[in-house]
């Protein structure tokens, strides 16, 4: 009969020592124990050890690393050891006569540091419970360090509960330490002593101490992050690049430009869709910051970032990826010096009247140093317009500084935008940090998704725009700044102001002039031009011998509604180019979601037509007739939106009488 174990105590019961020892002996002889004496946590650990082949007669930990080996391992956990310093310093004092020691391990159970009662430290050496020894469950059986790492939770193991015979005279309490950034397991914190020192409060002690270590890690990470972003900002200003990825000291991604991750995925489609660490690219980062680059990325793309003589991160600069001549030509247009407006805006592709009107307005407004608000859906090309306005305007000789107001916490956005003084808050880098407003002095500040700026930060931006002065967080003296403001939003900013979600006075400041950018579904005649340009650029960049797009595939592209606008079209063409094995992109190259939306148009039987436009017109007329002039049903049958159908009716001069 199996004994119910749900009510077993969560703490050891020293008074049951003999029964637990007997249960251990039964378990070793039969591989199971149904007495109900042993806590479920310990029973599960014993079973793991039994199946892993751990020797129950073992009397100590895994032998020590040599001094140079331990030094190397400690170097890999520099941040953890730094965060642990205050806790270990206190342990040295308050555990001095307690008969216990405190120790810190890495995720594999290797002891990195120990402090505590000197006599207990000597006793611990007899079982290799000392720096450099490994105490995982697989090595030493059930023990608080190894079992806490296996369970990922606080554990107290007392005397006979240990799996290996040689350490049953010890009692220990441990919990895991996790990275506050991503929850990754960093190691374990343990308090151990001979069995006579058992105390339930030891577990509370290590849990509290581990929490302090994690809080200290948060502070250290924040300090390093600010230093890293500040250093990268200066470096990127020198490089004049808009495609980069920043990784921290241990290879975690901190920041990436808008198109950088997409560019990487095009370069190597096998990398993960979500890049979290430098290792996701196939790169290896050494303890000292050196990067072993993957075969598909040139080593010179990776640059170490140092601060105060210490490696604090790595920046991956994408323009060094070996772009073809056309891409280099386009890059030259991005950072011009007094370039004529017509040349700068040549990168805006399309002949649709609404787009040409926006270009004409942009060329005219670029010459005047006034704020411009770009309005349009996500992916219509607002950033391209912002670059062109900067490059063709009076601030072209200065920097173009970008900041996306969405996706950042209120405090981080404030420090990114306005900067902060030395000691402005806990974790602020020494010497303070220049914000994006100051960095844009003499140039252009581009605020994307400005509608996402928290309401309580908006008065501070308004004061900057009105007075030409910026106050760093924590400072009382203003700094003079002069820059051009270009903002962008995919919302109706005036409606946001009417609803109280955006300050009306700030709206009038940022929207002195506005440019409305049309969505791609309203300029379907430009799809061919855009598709050919994207195909040519992608084929050159990746050396793929693709020559064109079949009429059927082009008709499918023109019939699709493109919710992601130009960016989605560019991504679709690049995907088609990189996955095809033919010189002409056909229907089988289309992304499935586009092919499925456009099947009705492609399947319509049109005979005796002389061109693709005639085929499309005939398909539209046939669908309208079949649906009894109901344009809503006709658009659904064609697989396009109603607004796209209206645009095509206007394009082909089709008049519908009696329609909806």
C-alpha cells in the first residue's frame, strides 16, 4: 500500500533520524521505500541519484580544481561574485562562532567562495567542501547545494537525508540565485555545518541573502547597461550607421536597431526568430570579451566595448557585412552633407499621386527648420522620410539621432531622452549620461511612436522645445540645445489629444507641419516598382541569380492587402529570393499567407487578354457582375480589401451603378 505524502513536513525532522536511516538502507536494497518517513523532496532526489548511478558510499565532493582552473571559472562569474561581496563579508563576521559556513557555487555546483566559522572551514576540507570542489547531485548525491540546483528551489537537507554515507554527519540549507534579467540560473547559496548546528532559520537566512544578491545584481546590471549604451552612442555617432546590435558583457542582447535583426535573418535564415544572446548567431564570447565569429559573419563586424579598462559589452555593426555596390550607393545617401532634396528623396520609390504629393511636401518642408510630424501606418516608410528630411535640410551637417518612444519604461525613456546627472538615482553611471536631446544638438532628433510617450514626460519635452534648454535628470542647471524635431506616429495624434492621452499644447509644437504617408494598399500601382527594387537589391546583396517575378505572382502581390505595408512587401520579396531555386519567382515562391489570400484572383479564367492590367480589370469586372454589384462581396471574392477595390475601380475607370 502506498502512503499518502502530501502532509509531510517541508523541514527536516531530526527526531526521525533513525527511521530515515532505515528507510535509506531499504531504498538502497530495493530501489524504493513505502514507509512514508522520508519527505517527498528527499525521496525524489534519492531516486534521481539511484538512477544516475551515484555511489552511496562516497565520502566527499569531487576533487578540487587547480588554482589556475578555479581562477578561470571565477572569471566567468565576475558579476555574481561582485554582487555577493557584501553578503560574504557579513558571513565572515556573523558566522564566525556559529559552527557554520556560507558558500557560493556556480550553476554546476562548483564552489566559488566560502566564508564563516574557521573551525568548520577546516572540517569542511576533510570532505572537499571547499572552493574548487563540485557538489552537484550527480556527483555527491542528495545535498542542499545539488538538490536546490536540481529542484530550482530552497532546500534543507539534514544528516541521514543525504544520499552518500560520508556526508550524513552534515546539515545544510541552500537556495538558487537567478539572473534578475532573464531568470537564468546563476548558482546556489548554501549554509552548512555539522549536524548539531541544525536550525530551521538557516533556510530563511540563505533565502534572504540570495534575494540581496539578486537585488545587487540588478543594480550592477543597470550601472553597466547605462555605461554600455553611453559608450555605444558615441561609437555609433562616429560610424554613421543605422543597423547594429548591442550585447552586454556576457552576450545578452541589450538593444538592436529596427532593421538589424531582420537583416541578420536574411543573411542567415537558420538563426532563431528571436535573438536573445550572441550565441544565437553562432558566435562565441570569451571571458575577456573576444568574439569568435561564425563563418557567415566577418569577424570585424564585432567590436568590444570597454569602460574604465573593463570589458562591458560588444557591438555588432552590420554595414560591414559586404554589401554590394547598390547598397553602398544607398548607404551614401543616408548621411549626406548638403545633398539636394531631389537626390535624397530618390530613395522613396513609387508613382502613386498620394506618395508623390508627400514627397513634394517633404522636399519643400525639408528646407525650413521647423518641426515635422509624419503620420502613417506601421511600415509605410516614416523613418525613410525622416532621414531624407534631415539630409536635405539645414541641420544635415549635424547628427541624426533616433529614439523610439514605444517599448521603453517611463524611467528608461526619461533617461534616454533627457540624460541624467551623476548620482541622480541608484545605479546611475558615474559622471552622468548625455540624453538623445543633447546628442542631437546641431542636428535632427527623430522621435518615432511619439504618441506612446507617457503623459507626465510630455511637459518636459514641451519645455525643451519652447526654451531650447534641457535639464538632465537630477540637475538644476539647463543646457542649451538647438536641433530640428521630426516626429512620427501611426495614430491620429489630434484625436489622442482630444481624448486626453496626448497634451494638446505639445501636439501643436510637434505638428507645426505634417506629412501623411499613404498605406501600400492605396498605391497598388507601386507594388511592381517596389518589388523589382527589393528583388534587385536582395539578389545583389546575397548573390542570388534571380531575374524577375512571374505575372501570376505579381498579380497575387498586387491583390494582397499588405497590412504591414512596404516593410511587409520588402520582407516577402527577400524571403522569396532567399528560398527560390529558379531565376523567376513564381506562385510557389509566395509566402503561404499571401498565396492563400490571393487565390481567387489568380484562379479567375480570363481569356484573350493582351496584358496583365487587362487581366486584372477583367477579373474585377467579372467579380462585380458575379456579386450583383455588391462591392463588399466582390472585394471578399477577389481577396482584397474594399479600399483596394475602390482604388482599382478608379485606376481602371470602372463605373458601378447600383453598388453598395
